[in-house]
């Protein structure tokens, strides 16, 4: 059964929410400020306005606790990556969660994103790329440049880019997402660099919110919220509801040295910082620590080139900010074969990144996660499949275990481990030279 996705603005909530016989995934907003999401079965509907607002009350209080300067600003991350809210929500409600307060938190549109280079890495998906570029072309704060890095063998993106005069086409013939990302960074000319994927549609305020986040903090990376574009198939719903999707928190969260030092002995959960489909960096970071590890990512080990570079940021004293005001909409894999390939690649790449992190910094928590935590996770997930009758979860779990086994082979491969795979990134060439 297909799920409807309803985007519900609490500024003008309907008298009744009803989706007929369909379950719904409701994303709550205050204007352009995302608040949270809930899934509702058909038997829970219809919902009257007063019940909708009552269910959203916690989301509203959390936003005030996380964003109001009077409560300390963006919270730090807990060990599991979740925001550690300092004031009790009861104290926030006592102060008052009013329309005026929420409208202040929404903030006006940030008008200037000229300092931002947007990079879209693509491979043989011209139709999806066109949809992605259409969304980028109507941003309220146009970026300084948009680069499409074509990683295909047939130059399939070139003809699409001709229809977008502001887009710069860049060719990277060597296969691998990390190589394509590094190619894009090397070709960029702005002090900030943002990545999104060709199966993504960005929110109209996306670029402005990324630049604002960098302007208001000293972090080296900013990530944002990834909302599912559709939940039409069972595979999409399993990925979002059971596997967690790309995260769903709507609370800004700071990841810094406290988070890193408290967790590195057992494997720092850097994957909670964000998703590669919605991430940005100061370009100078790459000049300082190098580019993406080209042993990782799609077309190589599988994925986790994004989380590995966040690990490097934290390990070298930097910080990251998850800012869910920067929103994108992701088209999840529609069929089971695509989802199973994705989860196998995710786990294989995850283990490969843990190996790379261990080799670079000798933090024992990375090996502990490979050899202890992940087998425990597989056992718990397997018991859940048996006890609660979740055959669809079993299909995905089998692929995750296969991916883990493939990743462990990297641990046993000294040649792979000794490869120099993090390229040096030079400062941008002077424009006009």
C-alpha cells in the first residue's frame, strides 16, 4: 500500500487531516522551519486540528529549546548523535511557545549564496539529474556556481547541462564517487562547497540556509535534513521507517570534541552527522586535510566517504553542525533489488571506512565496532525478525551481513590498507587568470 506524504504547515493547519484509507507520513512545519514527522495508520485518522496541534506540541517545544538563544543555542550531540537538550521541555512550555517566538525561529530568507559552490556528482541518470537541476535553478539564494561532475563513460549528463546556462559541466572519467567529489572540489572557486545528489530535489531555501549556518558558526562542515520525496513502494517505506532513512531529526546539533572524545574508544557514530546527499564544507578544509578517500564511496568500497571525512574533521580538532533548516527531498530506491544492493554497499563501505579510520588514527573503537558491535547488531536484528515476523527486514539484514563480510576483507588486505588514496586539494586558481 502506498503511503501519502503530507506537509503540514501549523501556521495554517487544516480543520481535519484525512487521507481516506491510506496511511500517511506527516511532516510538520512552521512556515519553512521543519519541526518533525509522524506516521499515522488509517485507523488513527481523521485527526481534528486540536489533536494535530496537541501531537505537535512536543516538536514546537523542542524547537524553542534547541534554537532560542535564551536556552543556549544549538545543543551538543549525545554519544548516539541525538541532540542533548539542556532545558526541560516543561520549562520551555512555561516560558511560552507562541506564534511570535516560532516565527522568529523560522528566520527571514537568507538572500546571498554567492560564496557557495554547489556540486552534483552524477552517473547515467539524466532524467533524475534534470529534476535535480530544475530545483537548483529556482533557489531563493542562487549559489555562486553549480558544477555537474559527470562520472559516466558515455557523457550522459552533457546534453542535460546544455539546458541550464548557469551550470558548469565537469568530466571525471575515472569511476568512483569519491573521485568525482574530489574533481568537483578541485574545480570549485568559492570558499564554501555543498554537495547534493542527482536523485534529490532541494528546498527553495537550501543554499541560503547552508551559507547562514557557516556565517553563524566556526564549523568546517554543515549537513541538513533529508526528507523522503515519496513512499510509494514497500522498499522505500522499509528504508525510511525500519532502517531510519537518512535520519529525521529536526533539531540543530553540534558535533565537536566533547562528542568525539567521549565516543572514540567505542567507535564514534559519525554517520549520524548527516548524509552525503546534503552536506557542505569550507573549501579550505580540503586544503588542510585532503580530499575524500578514493578507496571509499560508490564505485569503490561502497559508501561512507562522507562519514570518513567527518571523522577526520573531528580527529583533527574541527567541528560539524547538523542544521535541519537546510532541507532536501530524496527519492529512495523503489524496488527491493535496488534497496538490497544499497544496504549491502552501505555496510561494506561502512566497514571499509572503519578500517581506514583505524589505520589513520589507531583509535581502537573502530575495530571494536567491526568485530563486536556489528555482530551484536546482526544478532539483535535477527532475533527481531524471528520474534516479530518481519520477513522484509530479514531480506535487508542478509544483505547487510554480506556487506559486513565484504568489508572485513579490507581489514585482511594489507595492499588495500596501504594505498595512498586521499589526494591533496590545491587552493582555487585566481578567477580570470
